[in-house]
């Protein structure tokens, strides 16, 4: 295939796209290709979202930034969609700094089209439609990703759905299956059952044979969707006690695996609801630290309480998680059995609106930003 060097991207190559790109775009609903160039044009600058200062959603502002240049082992992706996640909120508030060397632009997962590659990239080329986990920089029209952390889209997903895969599914797989050692026959309690993490964990728990799935939600609408996605019981935390209900649902035995994004006063209650030898996996700390915590129940029940983050892991560790997803989760996605639950999309420039919805807690599933390249309009369920 003919290629040439992009003058201002030393060491990167740019290819004339083949028919696979057209086929992929058709599968995502695009019908008019009259204005589509046969070659990628990469601008020097792009629209990206800047965090003006730590604070609320109004600190997220569109700015012009230089298009990033991929390193030797990276690909440059023209972003069509970017997932919005809880860690983005912590970064917006000044509580979660990017790792050294990562972009300060928020955004940890994207889907789009590869438009340039570093010289050492062997398995991807311009024209490939991919989703990717990034250490930052997702809220932008272009983003770079390590080759190991970009993967071709599973068949049957559009760009917005694909952008909801990397951070969320990798986080759930890491914490629920690897760290929490979830297995068929286990009971599971999923806090934040209406969140992106919660909806994903619910679907995977059902698919992989949970004996009982209990979720916590904040509204009747969230309860209905959680049950539809596979929960046996969805507890409204505003007026119901998840400890009492989960114990009753397991005949007093308690819960084998607890996935918690809440923390705060939930920690002691998680110890109470857990079964003997139960595993509690802390994914986030929305309500902050636990206070006056009694550790005796943890000792008496021989509980394991662990936590982790995905962002700080090495590329090889992240690639290993992706390999497990390729083996165990992508096949049911390709078969249409599993699919990310996308609640609403926002235009990239309206990242503020996306975060307002996320902060409200009224969403169900994933919120996704879409760029002009997606050729689509913001939408909601």
C-alpha cells in the first residue's frame, strides 16, 4: 500500500485507507461517502477539553490543542467517541492527577479510526477502526494510544458503544474476576448498580453464572433497568437497607463478592453483609473515607478487602486484561448477547453537560462524548 511521511510528524507514516474503512463506516450507519477523502488529512491543532481549574462541571472548556504525535509504539486515533468515567470527575476536582507523561486532557477510553502509526507498530495500520484505553487525552478530536491497548472493534457495536468498552469492561474484569475471584455460583452485591461499572458488572455476573445478583440503585427507573440487565434484586438505597435485603436473599448466608464504588459508611455495612470468606473489592470512594471503622467483623468472617486502580498499571498488565476480555467477553459481544449500555451521548464541546449528568447520579449506564468525525448527533435513551 502506498504511504508517505507526514512532514510535521517525524517518524510516523500515513497510508491511503483501503476498503475496510468504508465497510466499517457503513456498518455504523454511514451511507454518504461523496465527501470522504481517499486520504487522511491530519491537522496541526484540534478541539480538546481543558480543565481550567479544579471544580465543578463548568471548569470543563473547549480549547485548541496541538494534535498529539504518536511515539514509536503508539497509534494516533481520530476520535469518534470517548467514554465519560468516574475517574474523570476526580481529575476534574483535582483529586486524581494523570500519571507522569500522560496527557492532562481528561478521558480514558476512545473509539475511532487509526490515522497514523509509530514506526514500531506492527499490528495496526491507518484505516483500522479501533477502541483503545488511554492514560489521558480522550476528550479530544485526536488521541494517542499504545499499540497493545488498542483493539479492533468487536462486530456489532457502533462507535459510542465501542467507546464504552475499554475503561469500564477492563475495570470490571480486573476487580470482579481477577481481584475478587468471582466464579460461577457466587453471589454478588454491586453498589452503584446504575453506573457504567454497575451495569457492566451486572451483565457479566449474569452471563458468567452468579447465583444471586443484588444491586443498589437510586430510583425506580434505575431499578427497572438493573433488573432488566440481570439483577435478581435492585435495592433503592434511599429507603431500603441493602444489608437486610441481601442477607434475606441468601438465606442469611451473606454475599460472596461485593463490588463497591461508594466507600464511606458503606464499608462497615459491606463487612456486615459479606459471607464467611467473602471478598470486598473497592473500585472507587465516592463518599470518601470510612470513619470509626470496626475491623472485628472482617477478622471474624475472614474477609478479604482489596482495592486497585487501572490507570497506573503497566501496559503489559493492561494488555493481559484485554487478552482475557478477547477470550471470554468479546465472543458474547459479537454474538449480541452482551452490549455496553449507553444512556446518552453529548457533543465533545458539551463535556460540561455530560459531567452535570454524571454528577447528578440520574443516569443509567454509560455517558459518551461524540466528535464531528462520528457523523452523528448526541442522543439519549
